[in-house]
């Protein structure tokens, strides 16, 4: 029995796909092991959103070969689709598989010759049009369920359409069946993931709204969470549905990228600031305690000091909960790379720091607003010292003295004051949860 170890870079979508591929290999007789154990096969699932992610690929390959110099190293993922030849020349890499080939990993491993190096298999991304569902299985508490792949938007800074292809998904009926399979384990929460999640169903004359209304009927799932959705696809009916749902968490992560309409146009985004403001207003109107996260790109070409401050001030005054901040990174084969008005890297980092400080202030204010309120917490196995941790429906991280009976349980609590590690203390409303997990 050969041992295989996966190392995954990038988004939750990658993690769900790695987990699905690992499970498939186990069914074919492979044994999953820890990265440091010295696996016979290492699979590196790459990201290509930032330049830094590309560099990490080389680092992981190097570390894999330290653990076992004779191992076969297979590189898959977005970077593998975009630059297969470049990766195939990394010392020690045996095989590189593009977007369409990675889900046939077992077959390719079976055909791999001993000590073969530097081979790559990649089809034109325009030919990659099959949707392969996946869900993560390592986390006992929650599962990341892939329901959509690819993107048709072609934002000027993004390589994802080139790495993953056109938007595609299964039918709602097929997705529900797969969701039930994902829910058959111990996980109490399912997080819906995709490249452009709100574009679900575009091939099948279905919609994301149709999907969530059907998912909400799965009684074996305690909680669904929407990972990220474009503001132009976050329809009022979706917001209103989540507000009334007993299973969908009041938590929205909505990419903004810039608070400047001029830059949004240069980025080729499909909305302007007015629409984004309206989405936040509508969420707050229907769900005052909802968590609202925001993606922001800093240092995009043409972002003058004035335009950056426009973004900063817009976000400062917007009723949101936290930010994910990304310094702009030049990517090959993107329109933005040819644009004038390049922002120095040092300035990008300075502006990123300003927004991250703002994010901490926003998160602190949001957490502070929840003190004294009742919530349902899904406790995790994670523990540190005397405490265990969990998340409320609206994504407030709480801590509680460790109790094995609470692991992977949904518990009614009252949120207390700030505790260790930027979490909130809480009090349990009942003495013990049902002990069905034991």
C-alpha cells in the first residue's frame, strides 16, 4: 500500500477538491498520511491568485523531497493549468496535471513510470467544461461543499477563468443528492463554495436562489453558510430568504475590491459602489446582527492616494464586520498587467496595513455589539490551553472552558465579554447538550 500526502494552497474550493481526490485514492488502495511522514506520492494542489502563491509551490516541492527524496511529486491546481511547463522544470516534479486532468489522478499515477520527471498533461481550458463535485472530509465540524466551478467574468486582474474555465455546475437535483452525502458524516455545518457561487445553474436554466431553497429542506444539516457571493448576484430574494431561514447562517462575504467607481470600471467589475451600498443596507435592514465580510484589492494600477482614501473612507463608514485585504499582484496574461499607473510595492503594503487595522476595528466593534445576545454556537475540536472554540451563526468566534461533551455540538449560549485570542467568552444556556455525538 502506497502512502500519499496532499498539500493544498489557496481557497476553500481547493481544499474540498483535495479532500475528494484523497478519498478517491484511498478507495484505490492508497493510504493518506501526514506530509512529514515520508509519503510515496506527494500531491501539491496550487493556487495562482497571487505571485506569492506561485513561489510557495516550489517551497512545498522542496520540502516534500526532504521528507522522501524518492517520492513522486504531482502538481495540480490553478498554477498547474496556467504554467505547466514552468512547473515541470522544478527539480523533483514528476507530473503536472491541468484543470481537466486532476480528477483522473489515480489513472495518471497508474501510468507514471518509476522516477519519471517533468511530464505535464494539460488541455486547453476552453475544453474544460465538466463539473466535478467535491466536499472536504477532514474537519469533523464542518464540510466545504463545492457546488460551482469556473467563471465567465474575466476581471482585468484575475487569472481564474484561464485556470478553471467557464462557469459550470451540476443540476439542483444532483447537487442535493451530493449535499446529502456530504451531510451523512459527523459535520454539522455545510459551507457552499465555488469560484463564482452566485452563478450556479447558468448552464441548466436554474439559479442559486433555487438551490438554497432546496438545500434548506435537508433536515439532517444544522447549518448552511454561503462562502462568498458577488454583489450583483446577491439578489434581494436571496437576502430575504436567508433572513427567514432556520438553516442558512446570517453571514455574507461580498467582494468589493475597490470603493472607487473609476477603478471598479477598470477592473471590469459588474457593479458600482451604489449597488454595493444597497446590498449592505438591505442585509442590515433584514438581519441587523448579520456578519458582512468584504474583499478589497489594494494598489491596483491607477489607484492614486486620492482613490485609495476614497476606498478607505467608504469602508470606514460602511456598516460591515471585517475585511480581507489583498495587495494587487501582477499576473501574466491579464489586462491589468499592461495598465499604466503602477503603484509601488512598498505603497501597496502600506495601504494594506491601513486597511487591516481598519478591519480589526470593524471586527472589534461588531463583536462588541454582540455582548449579551443569545446565539447558537457550533463548538469545534480545536482547543488551546484550557479553552475550546466555536462560531455563532453570524461568525463570532467564542471560547469556553474545554468540555469533551461540547465538541461538534450546536449549543445555545449568551455571548459575554472579550476573551483570549480575539474571541468572545460565553455562557451555556443549558447544562449539557444532547449526547448523541457520543
